[in-house]
């Protein structure tokens, strides 16, 4: 087969862009200088990124959906706790787990653009979970104290505080469910 494309020589300018996680690099110049720069970049950045990944914890919406899709759904009426597995019946979940699941559902709905924000007010959590109002209030206080939920009291005007699940709250809930599935 005959190829008409001219073969690049050492004076041909090459441009290479690399993205590894959140770290980006762009190199241009001769083939040799770009290759050297790319190798240097990869040997310096990839081990650092791998180490940082070992201690970094964050959840993308796709990961949240993978972890919790059997427990929550985003409906036209908003995020809801709806269990699909028989071993996870509502009566087997603690009130604390149900409240946390609802807040995870709110985070997912926000990340999917279905609701404007993930913060949920106490009255809304009580309504959608159908739990005893005192129980919801107590469980939210426990979750806030443990660092699993953030309470935002800077709401506008007469509105009450809103609550959001934290990354450590997602991690805690995922750990609880993982242990339950093994046991």
C-alpha cells in the first residue's frame, strides 16, 4: 500500500495534551522534546496521583447511582427512598439510614439537574420518609453530630435549616449496607 502522507522529521512541531484525573499537561515542540516531556510528566505525576487517590474520597453521581440505585429513585415528585431488594425492607432499615438515604437521593437528583439544590428541610424529610417527626429530628441531630450530615442554617427569611449528606455520610451509609449484604 502506498501512503502519500509525508513522514515527520525532527523539526516537525508536535502538540500533545495529557489529562490524568484533574492534572493536565500540554507539550509542544519537536518529537523528541515532546516525548521526553511526556515521559517526565507521566513518571512524576502518575505516582503522585495514584497516592493521592488512595487517600482521596469523593463520589461522582455515577458512583452514587451504582451504590444506591437499589434503594432510591428520582421520581417526578422528587427523590424518594424505594427499596428493590427483599432483604432491605423498609422495616429493616433504621430511621437514621432512611433519612441518610433520602439525603443521598437528594444529592443525586441535584447532580442530575432534577432539583435546584440538594438541601432538604426537616418538614420535607418528615413528609417523604413518613417517619415520626420527633424521630426525624433526633436522627438528623445524631447524623449532624457524627459529621454525616451538614446543617445549613443560613436559609432565607422564615425558612428553617436545610440538611445535606456529607461525603463521610455517604461513606458511612455505604459501609453499613456493605456489612449488611455480607452478613
